[in-house]
């Protein structure tokens, strides 16, 4: 199934033929031994990607459901969490926590910047928190969290680390076996969705718990959830022939293929590719006078929020790109109309992104802005070639 457009938004991301082919296989019973084998394989691949010593959950739903699963299974009503927010999707944990009677404190950065480690240290020293939520790459701002710095601070204060990897997993390192800092601190929960750097159509909530997070669930007893209660899902994840709720059979086919592609590329090479793409896209667009919202040292590998030049019309610009077959996303909240967001993750290729840089330059020229697409594409290729050797 050929893609008729280049879907370079922060998700969903481009889907390639082998994943479409998997998705289009005959729908079988969720108890069919052939499907069960594929589901089991997908679960094992997820464990291999995240390197958890606990359990993973691959469930029908969105990334928001994955966020809910992470919270409701570790934090009881009346307990406190600290939300470290570097954009719109970090803020979503505020509403989620309040919906379950959880007390929520927030550290919010200016959009485009990271929350300072000093502020995190001071806040955690001032109170007791059951968990701290981090958004690894915020889809609204393109700002990445520095796990090497923040995870040790959080664990020093005895809180669970809940990492929102929706716009990072499979593109930025999220190794649950890795000790962060000299303290040996580890990530307790990673949550994500299928439709971003994994490169599969939307519809799967994916969550990994380590043993510490599983122990936190056990200590809670009953939780205010039914579908989201991991105790109902653990038997199914350990033996997919069992039944709790009907899995999305065809989407599991596609996810298994997507995970095959992720692991076949190799995680280290995949992380390096995404880092190269992000740096190259931002550098190339800067040739046009378009500046990334996030400073380079804080920028995510998976997407970039790009601030327009003075006088550029957001709707006209994105509509003109769409006519050329390139889809980029508008900005959110107070940045709406002032910036656009471009994804460079998952199944996107060097050739796609180079073409996107060229089309953006040509569109700016059509809108009366003098730029040099050849210089921008040359800059893109120079940076990519420097990384992918």
C-alpha cells in the first residue's frame, strides 16, 4: 500500500509496506494458536526493547490510557505525585492525577526549556512524593528530559520514576535495566503508544513495570479501575491464550512486525539515526531563518517545534505544503499560529526528510520569502553523513 503523502507530524508517523501487510492479514480468533504465538512474540520483543525485569502490557488503547494505567496502579487516592512538565503533554498528568483523587504538585518549565535539576531537587526535598512523572520528549515543544540527571535525583528521594515515552520510545534510550548515576537509580515505569517512533498505526497502549513498580501495585490492594488494573492483565501477558478483553488482533500483527523492524535495526543504531535526523532537520531549517523552540542541548530526537519567521502565515504555509504531499502539524496552546511541528522518527528516512527540507524552502519562496533550498538540503546531508558512518 503506497503512502500518498509524507506524514511528518509528531504522530501518527509513516507506516511502511511490511507493517501494512501484517495489518491486512486475515483476522483470526484471539484464542487461535497462530495469533497467540504472534502476541506472545510481540510481548517478548517489547521486553527486549525496554529491558525490564518486570511485566509489559500491550493493550488496546491510546497513550493517554497508558498514562492512566501507570498512575492508577502505583498511586492511591490522597497520595502525592510531582509532575515535571516541559509542555502540554506533561501537563496532562495533572488532570489524570486529580481524576483519581491524587494530590498533584507541578514543576513547569517555560515552553522550549527544561525544568532545572536544582528546582527538582528542592521540590523533592520539601515534601514526600509517591511518584514523579517525566515526559521524555514532549510532543508540544520538542523538549527532551535529561534522564541521566533527573532519574538519580528522583530515586534519591524514594519516589517512583514514571516515564512518558509516547514520543520517544524506540528512538531515544529508555533502558529499564540501566543504572543512572552512581546511585544505580532505575526507571520504574515506561509508557508509550504504537503510533510514533515504533511506526505502527495508532491503537495500542504499551506500558512496562519493573519489580519496584509491581510491588507498589501489590501494596495498593484494590485500585479504582477495572480495565486499567494490571492485575487483570498480568495473566494475559504471561499467557496470551487466556482471556480478559478482546485484543485488537490485526493491530497486534502490525505491532509485532513493527517491533521486529525496531530490534533488527538495533537499538543503538536506531537511537543514533534519530539523533542525526533531529539535529540535521533543525540545522537545515535554520538556514531558512526558522528557529527551533528548544535549544539544541534540550531538543528531542523525534520531533521539532519550529518557530516561524516574522510575517509567515501558519495556515497558508501548511496548506501549501499539504498540496505538495507534505503534512506537518500546527503548534499547540499559546504557540498556535506561531510555529509548526515536524516529526522525524520511526519509519521516516533520510530521503523523505531531505525532500521535506526542499519542499519547505520552495514553499517559502512561493510565499514571497527569499531562501536557498540547495544550501539547506546540503546542510541536512552534511550533518546526517557525519552521524551515520
